[in-house]
């Protein structure tokens, strides 16, 4: 089969790779129906994360089960499934506590290289969530979003403890930030401030439920949020970027007693203890426990309640994966959907 391999920063190739096989009796192999490029894949593409050797890449996917190992009980060939970016057993204490992305037996799906025609899924019963029926083609992008970005935005809102009636600010207008706007709306926020400078992303944020747009960044952005909130800051701030600046902006925009949910993978971020101490801000983040949400999110997608699909503003055949990376790197696309 063929799939994406990153050889060096800026160098993603679509090439022949070995066919995935069942290696453990708890594995499944799926035929990929749709996959995509993640903002976090760009960390390697841009050379921020080292690329030591040619490596398969990609960790978001929906597909149809082809084959299962002898110990797989719930997942069956022919099912349409949504997976997440860590394989997890769904039975260990961390999974039972709601943190499958910290599963004691987790395996990164990035290592399987999911921008490919077929994927081996470790711990298939724990990792995959089967849709009840084969979905409508129109729902495909939104279901694929549940494999990472929609679940990550959802977690950002839960981690920041968004409550009905609150004012929520979202830092970051990438796919995750836009999905975080949907999550804040679903959790009942009254006022949702999207911090964005890009017209097309502002429009999408508004369509997803943002009530206000703030174009300023850094201290000016913080000042704008405070102006809108009687000088105290937002009840909840969802940090969806992962830079030093975005994290500072999030912490400084939150009111005393409010919460920051941070889901942008931190690069160089450190939090000053005394400052955090005196702010009374609650901070929770981490790789989103995306596996927890599809049972609920799939229902909301299929019923038409949420539609994160438009975060994919570029669709390409999988063999043009390199162009998918280029378009996102050059910010010509928010997120690239790839069809094998
Ligand atoms: Zn587990």
C-alpha cells in the first residue's frame, strides 16, 4: 500500500510502504476512508520538531474495518470507525478515569502513519468507535474531525470548565480553535470571542457560534478582552496554539477564578509560579482524551447539531499529500482533507 513519509522538513512524499498486518491479537487493520493533515504535523514539516529519519506520518483517520485479530471482541470487519491519535485499551485506570490519551498501554498512532491507504490499529476494541450505520458522505468531514480536532476543541472547553451563560475567549483560529468555538457554544457559553486576524477564519468562527472577533494580539488582545468583561477577563479561555505568546495571552485574559484549557502542544512555554499563584486561574491541558468523545460527538454530527466539517477547506487525493502540507504551511488552507 501507499502512504505519506516525511523525509526531512518540507519533504513529504507519497510512496510505497509495507501493507499493515495484524501484529497482535488485539489489532485491527482498517481501509482508510478519509485522513488529513494536522497543525501538529507542521511542527515536523517546519523543522521545529527534528526529523531524524524518513518516518510515516499522520494520526487522524476514519475507515472501514478490514480485518481483526483473534482477541478483538467488539470491532468487526465492515464497520465504519472513527479512531483517535493515541491507541488506548479503554480498560486501564487512566482510561476509566476519562484520560485514554494517558492510557497505561497507549501507542501513538503517528507511528502507524495514518496518511495512508490502510492502517494497523493497536488495541482496536479500545481505540475505535464504530458508527451505527455507514455514514452519509456529507458527514464524512465532520466525522473525520471527531478523530482529533473536534475532540481536542471539546476537551479545551471542558478543561477550562466552560459553563452555561459564560464568556469564553478562544486563542487560535486554526482548526482546533474553530472547533473549540463549536464546543463552547454546545456547552452553553453566552459570549464567545474568537481571536483571529484572518477574514475567512473570522467568518467560519462566526458561523460556528462566535459572537465577537478580536483581532489584537498580546497585551492589546488582553486589553480588548478586559474591556469586554468589565475589566476582569473572560470566565474561560481556550488556548489552541501552543506558543509562549498565545499561552501568556490566554493566562492574562482569564478572570480570577476562571479557567484556561490549553490544547496547543506547548513549544517553549513555561508558566511562572508566583504569577499563576496570584492569578487564581485554573489551568488544565494536555493531549485531549479524544477517544472519550466520539460516542457523543458522532450523534451530534449525524443529527446535524454540529458541523465541524468546514474546517477542511481543501480536499485532495491522498497521493497529493505533499501539496496538502504546503497549502497549510503557507496558510493557504486551514486544514487539508485527504481521500485515498
Ligand atoms: Zn488505558
